[in-house]
C-alpha cells in the first residue's frame, strides 16, 4: 500500500513540478515573508549580526571568526542550486539570529556542516571555538543527514541533551525545504514527507509555532500544490473579510485601555495554510481562523484588557480560556476569548511581550547555556510518544 501511495505521490509531484515550472520564483511569490528571515550572502550577514540586541561585542567577534572559518572550509563547495555552499550555513545562522538565539547557537550554526563535510575535526573546532560550541557542532553532526528512524532517535536524544541542537537542525531543515525545488521530484516527496511527519510535530511539541507553521505550509506546497493554492486563496479571502472588523475592535480596545493609562499594540494571526488544510481533512469547524493578538506590558494589564474586550463586544459563552494561570505543556500563555462584534466572530489573544515571544518560539525563547533544562517532563513524554509512533508505522 505504501509503495502505491509513494508512486502516486511521485507522479503527482512530477506533474506539479512541470506545472510549477518557474521554480524558486514561485516559492518566493508564496513565501515572501519567509524569504525575509534569511540572508545568504557574506556581506548581508556581516551587517545583520550587529543589529541583534541579544549579542555583545565579544559575541559578534566569535561569530565573525566562525563565518570566516566556515567560508574557508566550504570554499569551492556548491549546493544543488549551483550557489556557493556557504550560503546555506549563513542562511541557517541568520534565521536563528532573527529568532533571537544566542551566540553559541549562531556560531555552531555557521560551523554545523564543517566536521561532517570537510576535513575539519571536532578537536580543531574545540581548540578554536571552545568546548560549548564544539559540543553543539558534535550534537548536530551525530544526527547526520539521512532520512531514517535512527536519525530521528538521535534528534530526540539531542533535544534532551541541549535544545540548541534541534534549533540548528530545524533551521537547517527549514532552509532546505525552502530550496527543495532544486532536488528531484522523488527527493522532494521524501524530504517533505519526513518534515510533515517528524519535524512539524516536534516544533509543535516544543511550542515553536512560528517554525511549525512555516514548515507545515512548505510541506503542503510540495506534497499537494493544488490544495496549497486552494487554501491559500481561502486564507486571503478571510483575511480581507475580517480586517475591517478586527481593526475597529482593536482600536476601540486601545482607546478604552489608554483611558486607564495602559498601552497596547496589536497585530493579526491568520491560521497558516497547512493547518487549514489539515483541519479540513478532519471536517473540523475552524473557529479561530483570524485572531487579534493584543500585546501589553504587564500580566495584570492582560486581565484589564480582557474585561474591556468583553465590554466592547459580546463574549461567547464557554469560549474563554485562561492560559496565563494555567499554561499549556509547551509553555504557551495567553488569555483567549471569542467575541461577537458587529456581526463578526473575532478571536482575541491577550498576552505580554514575553509571553508573545515564548508563544512564537517556545523553548527557543531566552535560551541560557547554563540552564539547558528547557524541555519539561510533559514535552519529553510527547517526544517519546512520537518516537514510539514512528517505530510502530
């Protein structure tokens, strides 16, 4: 049965590859925001790093040192796209820089393929960059690049050792998915299927929703292009439909809060394309397609904002969730409510800046090398369950 499914997927991907003949330009059209997360050239990376608030001047020096070292080691190496190979580690490190990760992670990301793909040794890495960075490079190297169950077991083990390893491996996968068009149709299926079944669930378990959404959308793009276009159109339609009502509601809430001396800014969260498609397969009623994310300074202000939201519109009974006092297993915190406002069903998500960062980046938020224990027992149990499910397939 699996062989038949793979064969049909292969035929479908060949057809779509021809239909999607403009390759990377088509990817850039549909994933323009993702394109903004990466830089791939040497000079752009040099300019990006000093803008990262989480980095000190000493951090920047060690990162630049790793950049020059990786460039030298990967000299004359090319990717499938024909680009210089160094563009890949630069892209991985720049994505993690934009996520706000620390210098250890950014440096190891630049060096993550050097031990595996060049004559550079782990001992040399430790001598030049220290034990912490060499240890991270080692964790990523041990995982390897093959698509198999053993690789997945090593990834889960690396999460338990130091979550930075999965940060690098996940960013590596995201950039590889973004440039997957240069692979053969069969390889596209293999990598996209693995990403859907393994990397997307891991990102969700660890609370890294920003990464989960991007990977999930790319999987659908490669595995079912026609459905991707269909749900992309549906998503854009809802975005236009709800924008005016959301703007009016959020502006009124801002005005009411300002009278209390409380500042608030907001933006929108529109359910990603891959999630819309997955929920349609389960015949689920999508009641949180569009949401306003209200961000405030203090936790107590969040509860004030909740009261004002319920005053402006009509709250739906039984739809309010307090994830601030009772966070989700992956650390997600928010006050979630469902408001009927001028005939529109508006989802409201209320949180502080710190909560917002954790909700987007999960265990990647505020990493501290000396506090590796970011994966709680419930997350570990979920990872073990994912591993068991893979073995039983």
